[in-house]
C-alpha cells in the first residue's frame, strides 16, 4: 500500500511537524520530483533508498548518508532498520547522536570528527587529520517520528541553505515511503505486564544469540558502572530506543538513584556521570517508581494518555520500564524512552525483560563489589584526612602504610616513609638532631616488642623547632586474632601543652599579683581599725591603701582588656591628634614614678598629626614608659623619641607613618626571650623580673592595640645595656582631617 506524496517542506518542532509551503529553486523542484518517483517505485524499500541516495548526490556533495527508520510491524511495537548509501566512509556512525536528533526533534548541522580523532584532538595539541561536517534531520510526518536522515560531507558549505531546503522538502516523501513499507497500526494499548504473562512469547533465534553474547560479557569481572553501561547500550541498540537510563532502588528511603543514562540532552543530566550518584528522586511519581514498588514491567505506548506520569522530557511519547530483580527484591530499574508513539511492543518488552533477567546475578556481584569499594574508599579518605599521624607497622617495625599527617607531624620527607622505613631505627636516625631524648623513643619501641599485646603511650619532645608529640601504640590483629604488628597514632600536642602552661602561669601570676596588693590593703586597714595613729601616719597608711587599690584596679583592667581583645569588642574611636600634646599630658602622670630616672623627650620638627584613638595611644605609651622605668631599677635615662620615617620593617603597610621609640638603660632582654615577650603571661625568668613582678599582659595588650591602628611594634635589646621598643602610628591624611 502506497501513500500519495506530499511535495511540501516541513517545519521542525519538538512534538509535531506541520507541512508548510516553501519556495524551492527550479533545480531543487526537478530533483525533488525525480526523488519522489524513485521512492514510489514498485521495488523493495532498500532498492528505492539506494536510488534516492544516488539522486541526492546530483544536488548534495556528501560523502555518505544513512537512514535510520522504524517500520510498523504486524504486532504491537516497531522494528528499527538502517540503510546506508553506497561507497560510504569507513568511520562508524554515532548512534548516540542519532538518538539525540530523534529525541530533540531539530535539524542539526555541526562539525564532525571521527571518534579516534576526537579523543586525540581533545587530549593532545596536534590538529586532527580529518575535519568534516554532519547534518542530521528527524523525519516527522503526520504527527509522528518515522526515522532520522544523516549525511556527512568534507566541507560545511556542502550543506548550505539551499541544500537544507531541499532536504527539508524531501523528508515527508521519505516518511511516506517508510509508512507504506510497514503495516498500519492505529490500536493504542497501555498494558501493565507481569513476567509470567510473557510466557506465550518466544524470542527469535537472533535475539537468543544476542542474549548469549551479552551473558558471556556479563560473566567477566565488571564494575557497577561498566555493567550498567553495557546493559543500557545493548537495550538501546536492540530496541531502537532513542534514550534510556538505569537507576538503583533504595527501598528504605523510597527513592531511585540515577546511575547511568544515554541519549538525553545535557540540560536533563549533568555531563559528568559520576555526579549522578547523588541525584535521588522519590519513587512516587515516575513510571520507574511504579516498577520499583511493584516489581512489574510497564509498557506505555503513548504517554499522552497517562496524565499522572512524570517524564524526563516533554516530547517523549513511548516509555518502557523493566525491573532488574534478585532474591525477590528489585535492585534497579531500566527505562527506555522514545519520541515515537508505539515505539515499543510486546516483542521489545519480552527481549528487554530477558536482558534484565540475565543481568540480575551480575548486578548483585557488582553491587557487592561496589559496596566493598565504597567502604574501602571512605576508610581511605578518613585515613588520609585525619590530622592525627597514623602508621601501620608489621611485627619487625616496618611501616606498611602511613597517612600524610604522619610525615608532616614528624617533619619527615614523605618519600622516605614510602620506601623501606623501619621504626625505631630509621625514625631515630631521621630525627636524631631534633630528639630531646633519643633513648626515650628507642626504649618505647623496644618495650612494644617485649609486650606486643599491651597498649603504650609516650611523650616525645623535639627541638628546633620545639614540639611535643604524644605517641599511642596499639597492637593489630588479623581475622584469627593473631598479632600482626602495631598501629602508631601520633598527635602534636604542643599547643595543648602551651595552653596548659599558660593556664598554670595565669593562675600563679594572677594569684600572686592579686594577693600582694590585697595583703597590703587588708594589713593597713586592720591597723587603722585597731588603734589610733598620728595624722601623718594615718595619711601615709591611707595613701598606701590607695596606691595598692589602684594597682589592683590596673591588674583587673588588664585582664578585662585581654578578654575584650579576644572577643573582638575593642573598637577604635579615631581622631586627628597632635602627639605633642598627648605626650605632655602623659608626662605629668609619670612624674611620681621618675624619682630615680630622667625622662628625655625628643620630638622631630615638624611633627605631623596622627589619625588614632587618643586613649588607646595613651595606654600604649603608658605601658612602654612604665615598663622602661620598672625594668631599669638602678635608674638612668628613659628616652622617648618621635619622628616621621620611611625606614619601615619589611612586612609594614605602605603610607606615611610616625615611629615612636622608648629607650631605657635597664636590665635588657636575652636573645632567646625576645621572640616570646609578646606572649600573654610570659615573663623573663630571672631574679630581677621576679622581684619586679607583673602579670605578663602589658606587652601583649600593647602589641594588639598598635596592630589595631595598622602599625607594627618591635624591640632591640642587649642584656645589661637596655632595650629600645619602637612602634608606628599612621599620619593623618587630608581625608582624615576633613572627616
């Protein structure tokens, strides 16, 4: 039975192609008429298409062509056939691209590279040998998809606008020939099929051969991704489906987990398949969800009849979903999609069900392997990411495996540990210059060999730089509970020990510093309450109580200042300040402490104003000047120098800065203590400092206040010669003065 040709062009849309008149050139019209006569000839379809391909070469300079079509069979479902032009290229066609053209419903014209050259071009720098062009056109007619016409040529201009007009006009004629070749089927069936209902159907011999080949491939070792990819591609090729996906089933959460897909556009799924493992969806809405819940295969020949069905794309017309089950439970669901209504029939359902049945046991093995692999990967990630250094040792002390933290904590080259590395011999040798007590580490290892079942713990001290490491050694056993070696866990506890030291010093210093003024206050007030004194003595006692209370108040204020700095609650109230006036006010407050010292002030001329918090700068100067006075107990000169300079430290911010220096002739600071004087509660431990006292907070607070202004503070000192503390303050700009 033949249909009348329709010599009209078509406009492509995602769902329906409406015939639309188009203006063709005389040459195209004549060739179209000749092509139509060839398609309507009383010959087999393959012969007619062969004639068509030859005629098309009179208009198109193409290299080869292929027609993929779906012929209506006598029973429900369709059968895919492919026809090729004579003298085609040796390069294979891309079936995945064919499916995309069919599913997308749009004519596609794009550059084309052979697969091997595509990989070479993407991974290497050399240009490919062959660069061609591709044209793919879906064949829509009468509201349904009949096939895909594909052409390849050497040059892009071979498929110019006129050539594409000719192909567009030719498509309805090809659709008519395909429709006439098959048997018309208008019956619409939407069955829900159980496995036992497929019994009357029998697979053809070639289908049995396909299943035998697939079964042999499935028997080999396969990862989960390899297995599902193989199964999906066999299903697509065997049924002619344009797209498909396989999802695992999570019965506990009632979800489907997409694992692999093919044929869908990139906006439907991400391009990286490995990220799909995180794509979960409820099984309550889709056809695949029905399969997962019921364990039954579903065939929908026209999804427009199913209003409640959620689809991957709007132009899908037919969908086939089959479970992959083992031990009475659905493990995965395979879904095939097509934009052709009645694309799948009972024959396709029977064949895909047989495929899924053969894949059930291999899928169980692959899932078990995947679960073991995931567990191993997770454990490996935990092992590699832990900040604690871990090393697995055998009975002889050889390091079998170590995480990156192991080498980092010991300060070792990771490549040394990767080779034949033994504990303690190689470890002690590598750390010999840093070990505070090498014999302690050796004895720890020997003790582990003497008592292999005991859990051990030791502290190892390193120098240059100073570190304190805590080593935990526990025995390891095999599945028979036999000792196989030891696991070492090494933690850097330097910071924790330092925090403990600071806490102890804080309690010691603060208790001592608070007790001294409190003792004086309590003692003198007790005397004043116990008896009467001469007015002069009473005044002296009260002044002592006042001074000690003031000292106590300053201690409390320092502690509160540290707390506020830690909490980030110290805010600067900046103004343009003349430093000369601020120094004059401060000098008057210090006169009472200068009985044995001489204060020299040197201010450069001219001295620009600074943009600072007045009270905070006053506190900085007060701390440094009182320190200079306290730590030069024999008296001498205390010099305050202020000048503008461009000679700043290497890490100093740019701009205009004043440098303020406080010099004394006191006891000085030893080189080993210089780097630590800025630490909280740290005090240089010698006879003079113990007698002078203090909380060890002043310099820490001073440094924090200087850095809040954007400046830097540093010190130069010589023991028994004195010290020079210097810091910088920002010069006020024109913008600061206007603000």
